[in-house]
């Protein structure tokens, strides 16, 4: 049994200044410039809090069960949608430990496994749920501010439900082993930028919109060809095939400009 918590807080502050016309290349400091032409500064912050637990159980060295769960909170969502719960479970059966295979002379290992779980995604920049203002709208020497981001307090976690089914086996005292995995991942509440009318003064707003399906197969084979005290030769071959498709966008087409558009029935990023 494992239980714990983690906390992350990040504050990023940047500043820069520009000067032009140095008296010679020997001078490297802004104080030596003839014209101080520009200065900028930015600051962003986010925090992330998690509580998690995992339980693993093995019965008779051949039946395996694992349960896990985590509560995650991100400042990138509004207080009403800040928390997400993501459970997972997996089972395994080491078939080669059963009596009808335990004495096999050619089969060294055989395991069947399956798992299902939820994961969350919050990679959408900082505070996209708030309406933000920027104080860079000066006119000449008169200071001013402007709105820089449309608010969306309804934003919530993007969630992916994953189902995996796998097989592992080894033969000839594990001199040759292989693993085959098939997976299906369905993502809902995609965090995407949706275009808004230009008359609003903005290009887009971040929203939970759409569903995505990923499915594929992964295959790995390992072999120990020559193993001696002075020389070892092993090989590893792996192959993967994945297909992703946007299954629902409420009939819309999303994206900024003509690059990386999102369309129903096509892979993401077309």
C-alpha cells in the first residue's frame, strides 16, 4: 500500500530591455546605449495539488490486482471545477504458474493482463477561466489597459478513459520473450481553442468541446542470442500502430487560421 501527496507552485517572472547605438563593440551594457528603446516584463503563476494512493496484491504468486486513485486540483480551473478524481484498476494472471503449465519444458513464462483507468489533462496555460487585463495599452505617454483574455469559468478537466489488454510470454528459459498490448483510449471534454467573431476583439476562447478516440497495438520481442562470460548479444524489436480520430465536435471545425484544424472524422491536428 502506498499513499501520499504532492504540491507544486510555479512563479515565472521575466523582464527584458532593449537599447540601440553603442559607442563601440567594447561596450556590452545598456547604460552605454544611445537610445533605450523598449522594456518588457511578464509574470505567470500556477499551483497543483494531488493526493494519491495505490494498493497492490498478489495471491499465490499468480493472481495480481492493483487499485489506484488520485485527487488532483489545478489553479488553471475555476474553484467550482478545480478538483478531479482519476481511479484505475488492473488485473494479471501468471498462467505459467498453474499446475497444468508449471512443468512445461519449453514455456518459461505466460502472463495475461488487463487494465482500465482515467487520467486528466490540465495543460491549457495559466488561468484561462478568468477574464484578464493587460496594462500595455498606452497612447503616447498616457497609460492604459486592455482586456487580453475572454473568461470561461465552466472549464474543467479533460479526461481520458484507457482500456489495455496484454499478453507476455517467454520460451526456452526466457531466451526468447515477447509482449503484445492492445489499447483503446477515449478522451472527452477536449480542451480546444474555439474561434470567436472578430468583432469581439479576440481570436478564440478555450472550451471543453469534443471527443477523441485513440486505439492501437504495440508489439515487442526480445532475444538473448549469445550470452557468455565475455560476450553478450541481445536483440530488441518493437512495433506500434496507432489510429486517432476526432469523433465529436458538435458539428464544428476548430483551430486558428488554416494550420492544425480539428475536424470530426479526421485525426487531430490535420
